[in-house]
């Protein structure tokens, strides 16, 4: 067996290390599917982001290139809450975060979900003041 010089193996080792360590700061994807930046189109800049602080979720909206954080923590929805939003399809929702005062919610689908209105390229749907529809996880600025 031919031995490769250490110099040739080092870039591969660095690449494997980088792939294994997931950064959860804004701008990257997290292992928690609810964290990150989202947009109404996969090629649009981030319109809102979900962050976690001290075990609570918060939403910030991008308004005129400035992030404005909503001071009210989002609530993790119970199965009963999810059923309220998706009467016949609650079993297709993995996790949901909603503003307790209304006006915002984000829903993550289970794999293979076929919910009406679900975009084939997105595992999320959001409810905002202007309506509900699919949203896409995008890179944070």
C-alpha cells in the first residue's frame, strides 16, 4: 500500500472536521430545524429569523436592512395547538412555534408531508399577519 505524504492528507482532515462541526450562529443552519433565517422565496434575502436565548425562541424581522426582534417569546405548540391550525393534517407537523398574542407562527413538516399548500422544495410554512404560505430556510446575513 502506498503511503501519502502528511501534507496531502491534512486538507482532507480539515474538510472532514469542518463538515462535522455545525456552527449554529446566525448565517448557518442549525440541528434544531426551527432556528435560522427564512424567506418567502428560496432566492430572496432572509425576511425573518428564529433565534434561541435562555431556552426561549424569538423571532426577528428584517425591515429596511435592520433586524428588529419581537420582545415576546414564541411558544412551542402542543399537539392540541397544532390541531387548531391544521385540523385534518396535524400529524404532518413536526414542530410549531407561535406568538402567544397571534400574528405569527412557523411550522416544520414531518418528512413526506403532503399538506395542501406545502411547497415541494420547503419543509416549512409560516403564518404572518398578511397570510400563510410556504417559507424557505435561507442563509442568514
